[in-house]
């Protein structure tokens, strides 16, 4: 009995009811489409709104799922940005190496002249 009560309290604190009410695929898809339709600004705004709400009260199941999808999209966008930064850094390192090699050839030519 105690275990069940603790499990129920834990689920209540997380804002998701018991056996996570089986949502049908259409509902999940609708949430996904809604999140995909947000602009970057709307996405961040909605994320902060849901996080603030979660701090003050329990989220409804639909809101919890929406927050999960928003977090996934934000993480995905962050990973894409980091990949671009890595590509730019690699290109810069290559160009810098070529530039230094060119300068070294010019300096070597001047010394031998």
C-alpha cells in the first residue's frame, strides 16, 4: 500500500497521471504538427510558458507531451547549430593552415633571395 501511494505521489509530482492514458496516434500526431508549426520564437516562448507552469502546478498530459516534443525539437536545433559551428571551425583550420604555408613559402623565398 505504501509503495502504491509513493508511486502515485511521484506521478502526481511529475504531472502525468497514472498509466499515462493511452493517447491515440492522431492526438500525438496533432501535438507533433503543432510543435513543428511553431516559429523559433514561438517555440521558445511556449517552452518557457510550459516550464513556468510546471513549476507552479502540474501539467496536463497533453501539455507534458507537448513540452517533451518541444524539448526534442530544441535539442535537435541545437545539435544542427553545433554541427555548423564544427564545420566552420574545420574550414577555418584548413584555410589557416593553407595561409600559414603560403606565408612560410614567401618568407623562405625572401630569405633565399
